[in-house]
C-alpha cells in the first residue's frame, strides 16, 4: 500500500520549502488560478515517476531564480527523494542512489487525471498507451524489462533501416517478433482484467457513471495490420521479412506495439462520435477500473486529480470521491474552491495555497 506520510517540496516551480503531513485519505488543495495548485500535483507525480506529465524540459520546472528541483517524502516508512540540476540527477531511496525510475514507481505508484494531460477517451494513441502500460507494469513488474528490450530493439532496427543496411535485419526481426508477442499478450491479459472489473462494478460502484442500459466497451488495436496475428511470432516475422523493402524505403518500422492504440465504444458509438461530456465520463470509468484492478492486486496507488470542478459536475465528483474513499486509498485533489465538494470531513484535510505557500485550513 502506498501512503505519503510526509512530503517536503523544497524547490519545484513556484513551490519553495513546503512541508506537509498529508491525510491518509483525502487531501484537498484550494486556491485561485496561478497560485501553484497544479505545480503541487505535478511535484508529487514527479516524485513517483521521475518526470513530469506536463513537460519534457527540466528548465520548465526549475524555479526561475534557482538551479535545481528537490522533492522528498516518507512513503510507507521509506524515505525517497529527487534532486535534479541541469547537469546532475540524484534519486535516492533510503539514502541509496538508484539508477532506474521503475524503483520509484514500485514504491510510489501514482496516477493522475488532469486537464493538462488530457482525457484518455478521445485522446491520442500515445496517451492511451501511457495509461494502459502504467497498469500493465503495475499488474506485472516483469514487463518493464521486456519493454526496455523492445525499445532498444526497435531503435536498432530503425538505425539499420535509416542507413539502408539490411544484413543484420533478420536477426533483429526475430527478436522484435518475440518481444512484440510478449507485450501484446501482457496488454491483452490486463485489458481482460479491466473488462472483468467493469462487468462486476457497473451495477454497483459505477452505477452513477454508467446507466444500466449503457454498454461501455474497449479493445486494443495491437499495432499490426489485420492479416497478421499479433500473438504469432511466426506470422509477425514473416510479415517483417515480406515488407523489408518497404521499411527500408520509409526508413522506420511502422508496425508493432509502439503503434498500438485502444478504441472505446459507448452504446456501439466509436469514441470519436461521443460528446465531450461522454468522453470525459468514460475516461473516468476506465481510469477508476485501472485503480480497482491494482487494489485487487494488493497495490494501492496514490491518486491525483487536478482542477476537479472545472471538468466535472457535482454528481461525477461525488461518484469519484465516494468510490476512491470506499477502496481506501490516498487522494490529492486540487480545486479553485468556488463550489462545495462532497467530502467526508472525518477523512479529509483541506489546504489553501497562495503564491506557492500551503497552509492547512
């Protein structure tokens, strides 16, 4: 179970030397626009992922008059910290330096829903793969090594295709086909768990988000054309060999798990034909299913919800908070504070933020 017991944001964007003792359940950060609410959410996400969900550039998050970002926390009795400058990065767990952000993710599994990141239904394939593979990784940590090897293999293949060298391609194609099947199998297995959870929960905890006569469905597009069985190493390898000349001409590999997508349907309507409100609602359902599958797998993630009332109405907010409170996980929510939130006061702590300074109410 992941639980932030203490949090110290020493330097991150406009946040300087902010120390919190969070509630084990609901933490609400209220503040007007431009005061640092999203920065605070982003700092927690950064601590769990070693990166931002808003930018790839470190200079964007280093304070204007500073040289570094520094965040630390005590999570389930373990101290973790990140200290990054433009030239150096130190990630520590119990004062021991680690080399992979995956260790952070295992200790501090974090998921975020934010207007800055976008909603998964109707979103880009890259965003969809990001949400999906976050769940796949936490469902089976062994997949991380497979993904890393796949990424290196793809990079090598594309390098050979770029230079026009095809002598070594066959060997790389063999490895690529094997890894592709493994990734696809893990994704399909995880998606089936999400569908099972949807079937169990749609008539109880999710009934306020999904009407009894609604049909919500999602399926993986594996990244391969229809004539290729994505779970057959032989068919994938033969397809790669058959189309080698095409790949050499385009200079990159245009098929595989790195091109995968998820399609969503509501009452047989493709996601692109859903209203913005329907897309948001189904994104929340998919997101909550991912949280539930992790909880069922004895992993309790920390949930970040940014600017909740700007995107969601009162009933949806109530459904989400009730759902997450019932499965007993730690939540951080930001809001402008112009509407009342349906909070259980016994399980909530409210903070106000002004000019990057947090104070408990």
